[in-house]
C-alpha cells in the first residue's frame, strides 16, 4: 500500500528564495499550458506533450520538470472530467457546471510541484536533500520530521515527492510503498461504528468518542472569524490568517486519534470493522439553515478514510453497509419504527420495550449488517463432496 510521509524542510533564506522562484516558474508554466490545452481542447498527456513540450523548455524548465508540469495539467483536467461525470459540480447547464467548464484550470503560484529521483535525491543519513531549481541544482537543504516518519521514509520510500509551500513553511511529501499485511479472513465478528456529530464515533463495544469539545471549539472559531471579518482592520486580517486552517487541523488530529483507537480494538479482539456508506449524504439530506453548517463541517469521510488505511496496515477487514434505518431499527427484535426514537439520544423499541442509547443501538445494527455482508461475500469453507456411483 502507498503511504505519504511529510517532512519539513529547513532552508536558508537564499535556499528558500530559490525554492519559491522554482515553484512560481513551474506554476506559471502550468497556467500557460492549461490555457493552451483549454483553447485547443487537448488535455491528455500525449496530446499536451506534442502541443507544448518545446514551449515549456523554452520557458526555462529542463526536461523532467517540463514532463511533470505536463502531467500535472493533464491530471487536473482528468480530475475535472471525473467530477463532472460524477455530478459533483452540478448538472449540465447549471451555473456551477458552466463556471467549471467555461475557463481553464488555474494553478496557484505556490501550488505543489512533483519531483522524481532525477530532480530530487535524498541523503537520509545527513538529513539533507538535493533538489533541482530554476537557478541550478541546490544541495544541502536540511529536513526534519518525527522519528517514526523518518524510519518509514528510510525503509520504504519509492516514487515521486512533492514540494509544498504552506504558510511560509516548506514541506516534502514523499510516497512510500509499505508491504501489505494479510487480511484476517476469519474475523470473530465485526465492530460496528456509528458516525455522528454529537458523538463523532460510537462503537458496538460501548465506546463513545464525544464531539462536544470539538464542536464547541469549532463554534468558537466560527464566531471569531465572523468577528474579525466584520472588523476588517489590518490587525484583524493578520489574526484571521494565523487562525486559517486551525479548525481543519484540529479535526484531523482528533480523527487520527479516534481511528487509531478503533483499529487497535478490532485488531486486539480479532474482529473486522463495519462502517456506514455515507457517500452523497450532503446532497441527499435537506436541513434548515442553522443545521447546514454542522453537517458541512462534519468530517466523516476523513475519519472513514483514516480507519480504512489504518485497518489495511493492520490486516483488519473493513466492510461498508447500507445506513438506511440503522437509527430506527431495534438491535434486539429488528422492529423498525420512527417512533422508536423519542429523543436524539434515547432508543426505545415500541415492539419489545428494549431501551438503549440511540448511537449504541445503531452501532449494533451496523455490526450485524457488516457480519452478514461478510458472510454472504465470503468463500465457502466446506470441503468438496466426492460423489460415487
């Protein structure tokens, strides 16, 4: 499996200037190529190479960076087409669809730029890198990172790395090929995970990961942003820039911790993990305006992704079940009724009288559906029959 390791570069002022000039030149070339691709209607890698390879080299890029710019532009248009086919940008003819297709793809001056081993070499023992820049090959750029990440980088790094500039800091995102662990084909049941806003994740083993603290901090950040935007002074704008992305980083950290706990519990008990398939929920659900902010701030997809890749590293099987009626179904008698939920937190079955916390009851239903889905899709373990005449 592929895993991305991020290390922080510690360039000197002159090295930082060279890196900034390189990113700017590469993204200016990408914008130039994107305009030509849009104008001629040719967005595949092979078509772009015929169309503009010589032009990219004439703009000061060497052979390999020119090819990486070509691929970056082609991949951007491929992603745009995939989003259009999937309906992520609205229906054909809608305002959002027309806006996305009516102009070329634009790259920021500091957008990430990929480098391969011909343009970037690692000296892991010295913790330095040598990287191509528009001013020539630059050697001795130091980097740092967590010990675990550096060990992974030294053992499994393979393929391209991306140079990223975020809030004045420089990073390299390196791709590592990690050997996959054999998946447990005979799990001892499944841990059902109910995802929510009040409780971020509730497992069928009785663990609830509350989102109260995260939601309060999120609301405080939202109020602070509103206050700073209304004020509009230079100091308010500086403070807003310092806080930009803080909410997303906090949610990402919480999701990493929750996913680690869930996968560790499933691995320790020899079970699999059952998750709800919540794809498209934002388009399906219709809520009042005050509730939309909470729904769109809900990072359920990120948490599901973290659980999936951590489970893959640990050999824990993951299945995705239909979430329909999991909150209204009794986990004991399987009676489904909207009236089984007298309040958000309480489940009380009107058929058998079973009472439970609503999220915990849902997680039991998810676990049961995960087990049945796994059993129905598993290969038969029965020995072959030998027929005799």
